[in-house]
C-alpha cells in the first residue's frame, strides 16, 4: 500500500501569494496589466494593422468595466483584443461577400 505525502504549506508561501495579489500593476503593455491604458491598446491594434478600431475596443470595455459577457473580470485584455480583431475581420469579409460588386473569380 502506497503512502500519501502530506503537503504542508509554509507561512512564507502564504505571504508571498498574498503579496502578489496586493501588488498594484503598472501598465507595462503586457496583457495582464488591467485596466490597460488607451495608448497600449492603440499600439497593439496598430501592430495588427487595425489602429482605427482601437478606440472602439477601449470604450466598449470601459463601459463594461473590463468584465466579460458573463460578468467575470477580464484577466488578459490581449485575448479579448484578439477576439475583437478576429470578429471585425470576419464581419468585413461578410460585408464584402454581400456586396453587389463581389466576385469570387479573381
């Protein structure tokens, strides 16, 4: 019969996790710094070639108070931005396909 080892969490480990939760995050441009600044979002969208919709993304999520559709706080804004960009590009493709001037033969 195998023996199971007991896991003992020292007080040092508990203190370090408490300190991590209480640290004020700076806006370093990483996706985990919440809420991000508008300039960080503009830089990210400019890198993706869609700088014109950065302000729309920022205002939409500011109104939602940086929470997801289910009400949970957003942890990484770059994941949401990537989804936003994907949805935007798909909508543009759909709009192009519905255009009377669209032809699939190029």
